[in-house]
C-alpha cells in the first residue's frame, strides 16, 4: 500500500508557481523602495542683521537667512561678512543624531517609510566695525618720512623717451 503525500512542501513546484512567488518578492522589494523615506539634512544660518553674506567651507551659499542642504556630518567652516560689520568665522561641529549612526542609518534611510528632517541652526550676531584710530597711523607715517630723509638719496633722474615716441 502506497501512501500518497499531500503535504505542501512535497508537491513539485510548477514554473507558474515559482514565477508568482518571484513576482511577489519583486513587488515587495519595489514597495519598500517606493515607500522608503530619507533624511533631509539642512543647515539654517541666521544673522543679526539679516542680509549678511554667508560662506560655508569657502563657498558662497547666499545671504542670510539661508538654508543649506548638506550630506555629511563633521566639522565645517562658516564665514559671515557684511559691510560695516566685523567678519565672523566659526568652526561648526555637525554631529550625527542617533538615527544616522552606522547600522541604524540603513533602517532610517532605506526602510523607514517617512522623511526625517535633521535641522541644524546657527545664529550669529555681527558687531559693528570700529575704524582704526588715525593717531598711531600718522605717527608711523611721520617716523617713516623722517627715516627716508636721513638716507639722503639723490632724487631720481628722468628717463629719456625712446626715439620715435614723440612722433604721431
């Protein structure tokens, strides 16, 4: 007496069944890719007064208030300049949040279905520039002029014009 096995895993798999299973997996992976979120990283620079020229790592990014997208965390150089104000240079340390740590970033950037906004803000108050006092500058000029007179050099001789330079 022969027993017939009817369990599912003992049945031969047909080509159509394998194709349907493969198609389901393909749809699942496609749904993950389409539904996957990402991390939007933005650096917001605000200054007092507004309208100052902002440079990030030596590259002009616009006038404040400005938002700059960035891809990588780490140390960045921020320069802010405005006419009539002293220039400000700062070193920014952009630290990665917990969801951007290696390993977890795979989940949050690929598998997480929503967008995460990582917003770093910097506020800089510019100080008005003060003109340099003229008294020390005038004193240095007088000292240099007196030292030049002590050299007693003859005045420079005029250089003759090359022949044919006067002819029109």
